[in-house]
DNA sequence: CATGTTTTGGAGTTGACACTCCAATCTTGG
DNA sequence: CCAAGATTGGAGTGTCAACTCCAAAACATG
């Protein structure tokens, strides 16, 4: 399972044969087919596994993503993770999505669901900020959450292709700056403001 | 060539056999191998073809992408194109990138180059705005261009997976709003500004 | 310990796919 | 009109990947 996920992350679904998975996991053909039935089932299991993996990894930061500082810490964590991977591999869910979405409706649904959960994590934080009055009333936290996830995915893709974290940083910094610009000014800001 | 590009856009590179291409293009095996040598060469030709396609399609808008209005028109064009495609297919370059980047260094380089040209198109417009004083001096047009392309790619991916243009719109609107917030205030804005 | 059930090993089958090969056809230059 | 070369058709080949199958081993239950 973990072996299959790792191989498919590295070589794509199409580039990973069941033999490869067997060799990496140290199991025989019959075991693999006994537990998974066929390759499609295996792939869907990998989708679920990777979704869970990503969500678990993000959980600690995601659950408290309700301030600009938290968002910046989150950004830094993602960038440094990508850097330590030498920009190889993009997003585990995003890569699967791009490869499978168009050719396999069931997989697309699974992946849409995975993205949905991720988006929900981000959305919760932004909604909390909004409810607390940290974001201006006219800001739409749901839309910002969607835009943030999109920026992350696009940044990861470009970063993967260019082998350079600059696009990821630019994308996340832009969306964070945008969120910051929608932050409700607090008392001290108002006091400090002056006419030009 | 066009047939191969269309098939690979729809079913991915792995999901497109040389037989499929032959059937779609109405040519025989020997023609295909006479002109392309092998599948790898064909795929690289498809990458070049799609890059050119995208750049040509964007050219009219991209070459004048030097104002907020132009950016908004560009955004609308992309969203409506995606909508009329019923959100199928994502970005021709982005899909290829996600599928091939990790497993084939030469293709990755080709795709990085394609993205580079696209980014350059966006960058030119933003640099023009910056030079003309439409953007605040502390805004970095190069970084904004990168972030814009990333937002577009991420938005397209999520839109493809969810079969709904909302993510694309959210992503592009966020980055455009961010650029707008970096626009240098003109005389009338300053006149209209007042202390709270 | 006996018997039935689940799990495992690995050889074997089937089909698809990238690619080859040579004969037939068309094009070109004299 | 002829010969040399370029181009085309399509059957054929080797490889590889997904999946099957059955016998052997492990395990459970009375």
C-alpha cells in the first residue's frame, strides 16, 4: 500500500506496474490480487491513502489556520518541505488528479472529494477569522479558501516543472498578501493612519 | 500531429497508443515512424505543438495585457473557454506537465520552457504597467506574473477535477484583486480619500 | 488431531503496444 | 521514358503488463 503510493507518486500511475509494486512491497502476485482484486481498486486505495496522508500531515497546521501568522507558518512549512524534496514530485493528490481526472470518472470523484476536504480545512480557518472580525465583512472566506488551494496547486506544479521554489513562493505570497489586504484594520492601525 | 495532440489532451500520453494516433490521423504505421522515429519524438513534438497553440490562442490578449481592464478581459476569456469546454481537459500544457515532468527530464525541460514563454507574456504586460507607474514602485511585476500563472494553473486543475469553474474564477479573481490593490492611486483617488 | 477455510507462491495465459521490415507506389532528375 | 531515390502500406515480431489458476502452506475450529 505505502509502497504502491510511493511508486505512483514517483513514476505516476501509468509508470507503475503491479510487478513493481510487488517487488517493492515484497509480496507475490496472488497476495496483491487477493487483497485488491485488480489494479483499479489498488489505485483508488492509493488515492484514499494519499488523501489521508496529506490531510494528516497538514492537520496540525490546518486546524489552527485562523490568523495571518498561522497562514505564514503554513506557507513556510510547505515551501521548506518542497525545497527539501528538491522540488521533485509536486502534490500527491494534484499529480494523481492531473493524470486520472479526464480518463476515469470514479477516480475524479475520489480526488474531488479529497480536494474538498483539504479546502474545508483552509475554509474553516478563514471563516473563523471572518466571524471574529479579523477579515473585513465584505471579504468572502469561502472564495479565498478556494483561491488559496488553487494557488498552492499551481505553485506546486510550476515548482515541480521548473525545479525551483520561486513559483510556489510567489503564488502563496500573493494570496497571503491579498488576504492580509482584506484584514480588518484594528484600533492601532486606525490611530496610525494619516492623510497624505 | 493535431490528431495526436487532441488524443493526448483527452486521454493523456499514456492513454494514447500509436495505433490510436494512426487511426485518428488516417495514416499508416510506416508514415508515423518515418516522420517521427519513435513515440518519444512524437510526444515532444506534441509538447511543442500545444505550447505554440496556447501561445497563439493567447497572443491577442496577452500582447496587450497591460492594464487592469485587459487583465479582466483575459480572465473572462479563459473562464468562458473553460465553461464552454464543460470544464473538461484542464490546461494542455499543465496536463502534459503533470504527467511527464517527473519521469522524463527532457520533456520537463520542454514544458518548463513553454511555461517560461507564457509567463514572459504576462510579465511583459505587468512590467509595462509598472514602468508606466500604474503599479506602485514596491510591487514586483515579475513575481506577480509568476503568481498569476500559478493561480491560473491551479484554478484550471481544480476546475477540471470538480467540473465547475468556481475554483478558476476564485483563483483569478483573487490574483487580479491583489494586483488591483497594488495599483498606484491616481489623482482622483487621492482627492477622494479622507480620514476615518 | 482431523477437517475445512483462508492465505500464499509463482508459473502460465492473454492481450496490447511500440516498433520493424520489405515490397509496392510515387516522385524526381536526366 | 527510365532509373534512383523517397514515401507508403500493412503484416509481422518481441516485450511487457495485467490478470488467472492451482497446488502448497498456514490457520482456525470441533
